[in-house]
C-alpha cells in the first residue's frame, strides 16, 4: 500500500509508565505471564506525564513534558465503580470494640480517591488476556465553590492539585524533602489502592477467612518502591478486619515475594 509503517507506529506514543530497567522488567513479567497462560495481573500508577520527552537542540539534551495521554489511550477502560479511598496523615485514635477488642483508627486524614484504569495485557499466540490496573489520584472534595466565588481561585483548587500531583509525573525530582515526600506518597498511594482492591475481591468471593488469602493472591514486589505494601496489608487486616498481629503477619509472610534489583544501600 506504499505506506511507511514507522509513521503509523509513531501515531501512538509509548505509555509513560517507566521505560528504564524496572519498567522494562515489569512489562516483561506481564507479557510472559499472559503468554504462559498464568492469571497474573499488574498494578501501577496512571501517570499523566512520563519522565520526559527528550529532544536534542544545538547538541544538548532538552527535556519536555512527556504528554503520552494527549490523544487519550485507546486501550484503557476507566473503572470508576472500583474506586477506593487512600488516607494520608491524620491522627491515630484508640478505642475498643463491643466485645472488648482493641481498635485503632485514623481521624482527620487527607483523603485521596484512587480511580482504576484497566489496560489489557495480551498474550502471544494464546487466548489469555490479563490486566494492568493503573490508579489515578484525585480529591473527593477538591473544589471549593465558596472560595472560588470569593475569587480565591488558587485556594479553591488547592486540594485537587495536591491530590492530582500524586499521579502527575513518573519519577518526580526527589532531591529535596518535598520531592521525597511526593515519591513516598506515590508509593503508598498505589500500594494501598492495590491491596484494598485485592482484599475487596477476596472478601466478595471467599469471605473473611484470610488464612486462605495466599492461596489466591501471590504479590511480587518489584524492587523497593512497593515494599510499603507489607505494613499496609498488616494495617488493613488488623484495623479494618480485626485480625490479631500474629495472624496478620502469618498471612503477609505467605503472600509477599520480593526481588532486589540493585546493591544500593536503600535497596537492601
């Protein structure tokens, strides 16, 4: 047909979800699982912008925003019905249940809505299609109409901007305290959302006997970024389902696997 296939291929930008070593490895994991007919699904963040778009100008690298969603992603499916709430900060409160058990809960926390977008992972030469579920951050009450009508426009959308910053950019600069805090919020955000998703699915299908959780869910932690998932699953089992520490720890030990990819101090 005398059409340059490279031009057609360039019409769809690469998903800005990480194209370094770990990103490539995660993609290989998902492709291999689907091709080998394993029911293996992935979780991550639906970054609005990838790391950056590289251009060479006058012999030097110039970085531009990687707006990979500029024309939408034709593969993704938004699943607002499966959105969950992730809490940051707040104060830890202590109380007792009617049967005298200790109970801890959080008050006055910043609430962020995690909305999943599902991307199909299609196996090679097989009928298996797995899912990469990506979380987008927003604020459930991020727009203050009264402040806006008072012409305090920046204040009116402050909460929304703060929440959306979590899923704004892949690998934000973390040289300073604010950057480090944002990286940690990103890691906790997608770990908490993903675990809530898995736990809700388990409870809906099998009830609350979490001693069988590991029979249905094996969670592979791809380097250090998602390891906050370990204490987060402990928190969910203990604070939200009333399990004891030892029983929760037993579930966690049987559920998680971890691969260390570097010998940097923070990875060991």
